[in-house]
C-alpha cells in the first residue's frame, strides 16, 4: 500500500487556453479512499491521469510513497486504473483481459491462470472468463475491469467514474460493493466522480475541484457541514444549498442588530466585522414555513414536490428563489403566500467572492 | 365484383399477355429463320443456274435463255424439290411463263424479300470481274405438308397451359410453384419451336443444295469428264464446306467435328462418288433465345407474385414500395447496364466461338473449348506466375503503409503535409506516372526496364509507391477509430510500445488490414496500366501480368472468347484467394469497440 502526494500540480493540456489543473496540492493517505469530486471539465480526470502517468504535468510533482514519479512511465508506478468506459480490450476474452498486465510483465502461465481465477472468483465473474467484452452486460464489464485492476495487486487504484455508464440501481449496488472491496483490500484508492451521492457515500475524504483548482478537501461530514466555498456548498446536497446574495446592514457597535437583506428576506446575521456585500447559504432543510409576516420574510409557492417522507417547496421570496425541504407530507398550495423561517444556527456565510467567512 | 374475382381476372390477363409475348417473339424468330433459309436456298439456286447454264453466244455476259428456260423448268419438277421457285430472265418469269413479270426497277436493286419470297440476283458468268445481273432467282419457303401441317408447335399448347395454371393459381387451386413450372415449360416450348425452325432452315438448305449439286454434276456444260468439287464450290456460298466423303446418308444429320457441332448431308456426285456438304447448324446460335424466352416467360410468375403482394398489401404500402423502386431504378439500371450486362456478355463470349469480329451477331455455342484452350496455353500459366510474383509487393506495401500511418497518425501540420505527399501519387493518372517512371528508368548506366531480371521489380516499386498513400490513409482512418483508452489501459497495465502495438493496436486494426490486403491483391491482379505503358509485357514476358495477357488475347489475337474465358478464370482465382485471405486473417476480426 502507498500514499499519493500531488505537489503543486499544474497541467496545460494544449499550451493555450485555461490550464486543466492549477497548482493542485493534495495528499492521499495510505489505504484511504479519496474521492475527487467536481463537474465535468474540472480537471479531476486529468489529476487521475497524472497519477497514472498518462498525462505529464507542466509543473509540480507526483509522489507515490514519497518517491517522485513525475517522469516515471505508467508501467513502473505500480498503479492500476479503471476507465470510465472500462477499456476492456475487445479482441481478448475476459480472462485474457484480466491476465494482460501479468502477461506483458512476463509472469508464468500457471501464475497468471491462478491469479486470474482467484480475482475472478472474488468478483463473481469466474464463469465469464471465456467470453468477450461485447458479450457482457454493463455490470459484468465493470467487474471485469475491476478484476483487471485488482489482479496486479497494485499500490494504488485509480477509478475514473467507473459507475457512470451503469443504470441507477446497479450503480447503488456496485458502489456498496466497491466500498466493501476497499475495506477488504485496504488499498489506496483515488475515485473520480461527478456524482455527489457517490462522493458522500464512498469517500473517506472528498476533494472538491473546480476549474482546475482544489476548493476543499475533508471528510464528507466536514465538507457538507462547513463548505469552504459557495461552489463546494452547492455541489453537495440535494436539492442544492440556497445561496442568498445581499448586503449585510447595520451599525458597527451592535453586532446583534446587523440585518442581512435579500429579496423579501431579512435575516439577523452576526459578523465580526462589517462586510457589505455577502452571500448566505442555507440548506433547504433549514428553511421552514410559517404564517405570513411571522418569519424572516414572505414567499410565494411556485412548485410543490411531494416525496412521501418529505415535501420540497420551491418559493419566490421577493425575487430571490428559495427551496425549502419540509419533513413529511405538508399541505401547502401552489400560488399561496407563506411566511419563511430560517434556522439561524445553520447559516453559512460567504464573502462576495464566495469564500467562507469563518 | 369481389376483390378475389378481380384478382383472378387480372392474373389471367397478365398471364395471357406474357404468353402472347412469348409466342409472338418465338413466332417472329421462326419467321426469320424460315426467311433466312429461303434466302440461302435462293442464293444457292442462283449460283446453280450461273454454273450450269452456258453463256449466250451473242453476249458472253448473259446466260443462254433457251438453256436457262429448260433448266428452270427442270428444277421446278425435280423430285424432292419442294420449294416454289421462279426464275426471271431479265424481268420475265420462266417457270410460270404467264406469271407477273418482275418490276424493272427491282432488277437494278433486288429486294431480299418480297411477298413471302426470297429474291436473289442471278448473275452471268465472268472471269474475275463482277458479273452482271441477268435475272433473279425467287424461292418461297416450303410449308410442311400432310400431318405435320396440323401440328401447331409446342408453344401454343404450353401457352394455354400456362394461362390456365395462372388462373387456377389465382383462384387458389394451384400453388405458386406450379405457376413457375408452367412458365418454364412455356419458355422451353417456345424455344423448342424456335430451335425447330432453325434446324429446319439448315436442313432445308442442305437438302436443296444437295439436290442442286447432284443436278449440277450431270448438267455442267462440257467439255469435262468428271465434276470436281471446285466446280460446285459456288453453291456452298462460301460459308459451308464441301469435301469428298464416303457417307451415303442423303438425309441431313448432325455430327461433331473438331469439337464443334456441324450439319452434314451427303451428295452423290456420280457413281460411287460422294461428297459431304457441311455447314454450321443454325440452331447453334439459338442459346440466347433460350435465355431470352425463359426470362420473358418468367416475367409471368414475377408479375403473379407482384400482383399477389399488391392484393394482400394496403394501398399506401404498395405506393411506398412503388416509390422505393422508382428511386432504386436509376442505380439498378446503371448496375445492370455497366456491371451485370458486361459480366453476362463475358460469360456469353467465353462459351461461344467466333470466326472473326468482336460484335459478330451469331456465334456457335462451344462450351468449355475456350477455357480449355486458355488452360493449355503455357503463356497464361507464365502470366499467372508473374502476377503472383508481382502481387508480392502488396504485403510489403501494406506493412510500409501501416508503419507510415503509425508515424503520421497524430494531427499536426507536418503530418498533414507528409500525408498529402504520400497520397499525391494516388491522385495522379497512372499513365502519367508510368511515363515519368519510364524516363527515370532510362537514366543511369543500367536499362532497368530492358532487363528481364529487373523490369518486374521496377513495376512493383512503382505500384508500391502509388499504393502506399492510399493504404496509409485507410490505416490512418483505422487508427483514429481505435479509442485512446485501450492504449492508455495497456500503458497502465505495463505494456511497452512494442507490446502495445502487437497486442492492442494491430489486433484492433485487423479488419482494416484485411480490407487493405484484399483490395490490394485484387488491385494487383487487375493491374494493367504500368505494364502496358512501360514494357508491353516484355522483355521476354517478364512483366506479362495476367490482365495484359487477357488484353493481348483479346485485342492482338482477336480471340474475344478466350480472353473472356481467361477473365472468368482470373475472377474465380481471385475469389478463391480472397476467400482464403478472409479465412486466414478474419478469424477474430469481428471486433466492436464496446
């Protein structure tokens, strides 16, 4: 097992245009499952390919177990990668696919057969070894791709959106299997995804990337509860966090009296110093409804989504869109006006550029 | 009227129209054979009078009228002579002296056919110079008499049967297979009638000419002791053979002579002196009619199936199908005219003999004689060996093209320019390339094209150079089709560049490689231009590839049948080679990029 360290990693893919990665510094601990989360084009796959050695950074270093491998070819890094489209060699059987890495490294036939059989049995694809990739279902291909990575017992597993081509049910099933596999192997894994659900459920830590920059890294709870950035805040949680833009107003001597205004909402905010333009994040579950004029402001109900265990209400609070997530089935009518309560204990404050105000 | 009744009537009407067309075509051809037979007999008859009648004493270009009159009368009453005959001296009829005289204008320009009679100019004798026309010989085709006259031929009963079967099938009482069988029967029956007429026309001419020769043998104006074959030669009209024989069969018969079918009759030219008169039987030329009449007759079942489909199918769908066919028609027509028809014509030429011209209308069927001649030709085998040797440049070029493609596959300005440089020869005219190459080959101390040891090599290098670019482009396209992730996966798996190529890229390129090889070999076998321009097959047949051999047999020897047979042989060989390539190379090439 091994740790992976990225030190000031910068990648410009074609010389021109914005860099795919900008000064990324990140450490993946030994045996950890770290999720790289971000929208497509954020550089997460580029970072993974840099670790694999398929991409060369313009600047910065990649370290595996404190060894600088920036210029080391993929073959000598002892890493295995699972590709988004699995990249199973279409002209080889599943068995040959799994054994390919051992074969090109000159392992003996008996050794290859034994190890392929072992890993195939472990992933439940022992009866598929003679088939070709195009004869397999998506889930089976996924397992075959995993088996191909596992058979070498690499120091680091790199998984590039391995579940994104599967349907929803299978995705949930396989994600649990992957977590179990990680526990059993105790391997270091870097898992790239754009799916916050996968990130939250699988990652021991989550690194959130945006436009090539690392926004925040931390445990799922940390990242969820104390997002370092508006973008991080909005990238975790469904529905996404409400972000209210407005001015904090008040007098300098009385902290308690400072009021934040956005649309029809007036929320008392405690700030150590007067800031002016700020943004407030509040998760939908921390927005409640009450009688008109009894809360922080009023809002018109636009959409009501009854989900059974909860009700999601989309509102227009004086021009400021707002989503409230109410427990259970709540009887509210579209088009009516309600008062809005905001849980002040769960406010996230960001400055005008989106950085968290501590 | 119910739909099914209407359908029955339509089907019967269609069957009747097709049957009438088949019968009409057959009858027309029968008439042509009868007419051709009469014309031929008339020519021989005219030749007979020219050699047996003494010349006029006053005008040596004319024939003696008294003798001509007597001999015309004698011919009309000759036992076994069944063809109504009239001989005009000038415009005056001699046999039926009270008959219509010939219009004077027709003597200058004798029409071949008038009022059911064949007219042929009767010429006086001459020594070398073209003889003047002194009259006309007229022959009417003989009509079968007796019981034979009652026989309506095979065509009419078969046509009635075909219409009946079609109607019954429309009513649901006969299967579609019966309709096809009836149509085939109709085609065969109509052909039997045509063939019968052809056979009859040959037999009639043989019989008539036999009688004329036997008469001439006794009537040739003296002084001579014995008739010679050359005396009688004019009666054969040049197209037939006359040889001494020992056969005594005075009925026309068919025999095989030197692998060809001939029609023969024996003529008795004196006591114990028999001659064989041989000609190519007219029915040997009727093979096309068999195919044509069968095809015409089979339009019946085809139309039947179309009507049946139209009956079962909704009107909108019928319209849609009609529209689809209308759109397909131009391409189909093009394909039929410029691909299928030449192929069929090649096939036809390959199994038919010819005595000269390329587009000679009638050719006897000679089966595999052409093929046999081609196979026995040592030059053909030499050419095949040369072609095989020449084709060895293909795998070499393919390997080079793959190597170049691997280097130039990445996008970039330099790669683009280099690719264009490689592709340029592909877009250049082959003749121009060859001419430039010729001037290069003439440079230096050695005459590369003049030596049998190096000429083929020059052609191979030239071909490789022009083919390289085309093959490279195909490989570049193929390489770009292979997703990068396979190679990424292989790199992470630890494969080095060599392993990545042999274990990943090359197997994934297999279908492309197969395509390039197969088309390359086919192209190599078809290569003609360079050899034609550069070496003409020489020196010493060193560059005599198979297509040049085909060309030489066709256009230098004018043996189009043999050239066609060789083309077909090459086609079959290519088919076999291609099948072999597929078998060897394509085993695991069905690859989908999952």
